[in-house]
C-alpha cells in the first residue's frame, strides 16, 4: 500500500471525493455511464480498464475540464495536482527545465519569488539535483522528464494527486523507480492519490481501492475483491492485462 495505515471507507462520513451517477457523452456517444464511488483522505485509488474505457475522460470530468451529468463533490479544502499521460513531446519545445517551470506556473506565484524558492525543494523531493534546471527538456531521459512533471504537479503542495499512466513509455526498472517515488511522496505528505495504471502488480501492491472501467460495466472496491479472474475477464475480454514479475 502507498499508505501504511488502511482507512475504513464505511466509517468515514466525510470522504475527500464523492462521485454519484457520473455520466459523460461526446457527440451523443456515451463514454461513462452512472459511475459512483468515494475516496477517503490518504487513500490510493487505482483506475484500470482497456483502452477507450474512459479512464482519462474520468480524470477530466473530476477536474471539471469537460461537461458531465451526475455529481462530483470534492471536499472544500482540496488542492489538486495533475500529471497528464502526455503533456507534449519534450523535443517539441526548445526549453530548459527552469523555463518549463516558469511557463507552466502562474505569474503571481513566480513574481513574488515563491516559485524560485520552491523548485529546488520539489526537485530534491523527486530525486533530482538543482543543476537539472539548466538542462534542455529534449536532453532528458523519459524517466527524468516524468520526475520533472511530478515535481511540477506538487509545486503548490496539493493534497490530492492525479496521475494518468505515470510510467507510460518507461522500462520496467524506470517504472519501479517512479512508483517508489510516488510511494515515498504519498507517505511523507499524506496525499490522496488517484492513478491510472495497466499493471496489475502495481494495483495489488499500492492501491487501497480499485475502479475498473469498460464501456458496459464498472467495479469498485478493494483490489482483492474487485479483481477476481472472472471480473478481469469481463473487463478485458480475451485481451492481455499488463502483468510483469
């Protein structure tokens, strides 16, 4: 588990996120239908499902980026950090890491020098040295760039982090490094984490709850109960679930 202390959802009367009957449609095509779940403070929710099941759409709806029907109710004190699956190809922008942080941060935060004071701290938190600020994004490895995105997401000390497939395009050793980093950050800061992942091992090891999506069904609960062989087959059909040793 990310959190050493598992919380009992049924006993928590004030979840940090409560979703009821969430539905999303684009051009009359239904992407999500009547999704309901809740998350406690400090929990780790893994979201799994085949490609096209609406996992990233769910994230966008939770953050209010797209219209939806139903209810998405965040607790009032929530501050959200978000690491998208693909922000852009790092080779597309001729920026240094420092320029990237400045570009992606609001002007007020930068003008009063809080940004320049905070960046080195957050780089250290993700295992990077301040010298990387002078490097160009195009020269970073995929793993380094992913850590930069995580450092950017935690700049303003959110209490909720959303990660959309944080290890896409990274080898197995790099995946382990990134997930260990998320484990460390969640333990140190007590954040609530929502993570889209295709790796069953990661779900079993780190998640308190799992939300399984496809276009016909959804399942929500503890991994051991929601990820039975029968439910995985219903979820993915005969397609392979990413599972490495």
